[in-house]
């Protein structure tokens, strides 16, 4: 059944409600945005920049941002307390500053690091501060006393990020030494485990909202998710084409937002294990992204010194409201989830790709002009959407690099060697089987001619062969020349009689065994002729032998 235009329009509007869209952009910084976050009350956005300033942006219409000046170098990170009344900042000037988030903007300086401070964060109740620095250490500070508490040592290079777990029991740190380290706060900040899966410097680390996992990213362009309890790697994403600057979990724990130097914002579906959306809004690298407390919105910053507020469209029901942000701004949204991609109502496939993958809504709020980089991205997208001509295998092989070709040749030669080895093993197994069958046939043919050989019995016993045992007396007499003439052994006659009786019994047994052997041969020959079963012959032969022996006994 064909859908009417009205139904298609309604379905498209519903689809737009569940798709990320840009709501507003802020300009005011003079250099790269290093961090941007929401105030918990959703009335303010806080940003830090390499221009040395911290700025708070009110979301009310026609309001001006407030600047926090005091650092003598670039500000690499900023955090806000759970109540929203205090800010904390980390700077290149090796200091941490604690600010009052009001018009007065008073700050208190915390000194303890000996190198630029790259990361700062409050714990869940705002009583502790966590900082990470290029001096290879992570430090914990008491907010109320504004004093240093403890130091975490273990990294061998710059520490770029440190993060409290949501219950403040654990700390995760990311470093240029290619490791992510997990620390126990309650056990004197002792090291629990080091994750060594990254092949480059690790730029960011975040705990999952339920506290069971943590995610990390870095210069190897990968996102990795680890289990905190078993320390196993759970998921691995080849996420971006350049350095990944930051990651952020959605409060539901089902999605992940990533920013990168390749200029893209990406949202990942962690349940399905693949990318959900690719967003293009900034000109150049994107450096920071953070969700609101309920996850209905997220805010991003980039190298273009622009701050952008987005509606996420990831929650089934929206529970948060940003006053003063109602319009939608021009942006590019790539719907990369196949299920949602197939639901888009279109007239033809080309329109589907162009209209949905580059869906644009124009408002009077803000409309950024397209730069050369944006035009190049559009041209690259259009080239990807065009059907590509089929390429033969020969052309594909010739286009490979010489190193790849050499590696392929080595792999093929190794496979041929394995095949030859398997052929030789097969031949040897066949020869062994032939020899085994020959031996079995020989045994089968010669089994019937087997006869037991019996030792001839002793018929006489000479007295010279009898030696007295210990305790027995041997009486003898000699002639005049000293030659022994007679032997007298006690009970010799009775012993001789017994031995002669045993000898006669053995002779009778030999005769009976000869008869038994002949009878076995006759029985076996008869069974082979009539029945033809060797197994039956053997069992019958055994039972017949045992019965005869029983009769004899």
C-alpha cells in the first residue's frame, strides 16, 4: 500500500525528532576549545580554551558570556562541581585554580605539579579534586581545605587524563606511555591493574555509568572498552581516521560520543557494537564532547573555536528543557544505522542518500558558511555514493604496494609447504596401515599351527645331585685310599619314592595336554569350515580349553 504525501511527511518529521540536530552555536574564544561541559542546572555551558580563558555561556537569549581570567597559559581542562557553584581548571602554567562560579569569579590557586596540568575533575559529591599532569603523576586535592591529599605514581610518561568512578572508589588514568591504569582510592590509592592494549598514546578515559566498564581512546585511532572487574577487553572499535581527542558515555550507558582530529563527531551504539551517527558541524578537528545529565543534549567544541549545542535524539522521551534553544541550525547528519536508514521515506535511492545523509534544516539563528574543507567533504561523500565500476582481481593485485605483494608471496609459499607436508603424512599413514594388515594376516594364517612345547620330565635322581640343606646331616664312609664309597642321607628312600611319583604324574599330564592340543586343532578346523568366524573360533577355543583343564583337575 502506497503512503500519501502527508503520511510520508509525518514519518519524516518523526524521524527527525529521533535524529541528532544542532540547536545553537557560540563564538567568543580566540583559539582551540579544549573542554566544554554543561552546568547541572542546564542554564549554562562552560568552556576552556588554549587562549588562556574560561568562559560561561548563558543559554538565555541575548545574554553575554562571562570570562574567567587568571591563568598564565593555555587552559587544558575545566570541571564544574555537582552543585554548579564552583569551577576547577587545569593549565599549562602548572597550576590548578578553584573558581567561584558567579560574577565575582574569585579563584584560589592550588600548586603541587611541576609541569603543565592536563586534566581536572570533581568527585561525585564535590569534596575531592583529581588532577593529572605532564610530571607523570596524578594528584588528589581536598576541596574544603584547598590542600593536597595524595599522589598516584606509576606512569612513565605524561598523564593526559584522570577520572573518578561514579562512586569515587576507583580512579582511571590515561598516559602517553600507552597504558590505562586503574587505582583503588580506599587502599591508599594503590595500583590495581594496567591495561596495555593501546599502541599509541592514550588521550582520554571514561567510566561507564554503571561503574563496571571503562572506555579509552588515543592516537592509534581506536576506542577500547574494558571490564573493570575481570580486566578483559570487551569491545574494540576502529573509530576514526585520525587521533581521537575525547569520548563520553551517554547517561543510559548505551551510547558513546567521540571527537577526533578528522573533524567528525560520532555516536556509537554499544549494544549493537557499531556506529550509529556521524555528525559534521565543526570546521576542522573536534576536541571535546559532553552529554547533559539526562542525555537529551550534548555540547561539543573544536579547533574552530566554536561551541555547539546539539539535541541528541537518543532518549525515547525527552525530560530536559533548554530554554531559549528552539530552532535548528544547518548541519550535516550521516545516519549510519541500517535500520533507521531503511525507514527513510524517499522517491528514489539517490534522493534518499542526498536528502538523509546530508539532511539540512535552515533557521535564522546561525548559518555557518561552507569552507573549502566542508566542500571537499561533500565531494568525497558524493563520490562514495556513486556506483563504483567493478575492478578485476588482476587490477587489484597490481595496485598493491610491493611490501604487501612480498608478504602475499610468502603466505602462498607457506601454504604450499603445508600442503606438501600433509601429502607426505597421508602417504606414511597409508604405508603404516598396509604393514599393519600384513602383520594381522600373518598372525591369522599361523595361529592354528601353534602348539605348546613341554619340557621333558626328570626321570631319575642321582644321589650326587643331592646337597644337604642347612641343619641336615650327610653320613658317608671311605675306603683305605680315602675314596668315598657310600652315601647315606636321612629319609633318602622316602624322598626318592615321592620324586618318582611326581615324575609319573608329569608324564601323564604331558599325554593329556597333547590330546587336548590335538582336540583344539580339530575343533578349530571344524568351526572354520562350518561357521567361518575367527572371533567365534577364538572364544570357543578359550572356553573349550578352560573346560578341559577343569575336567582334568
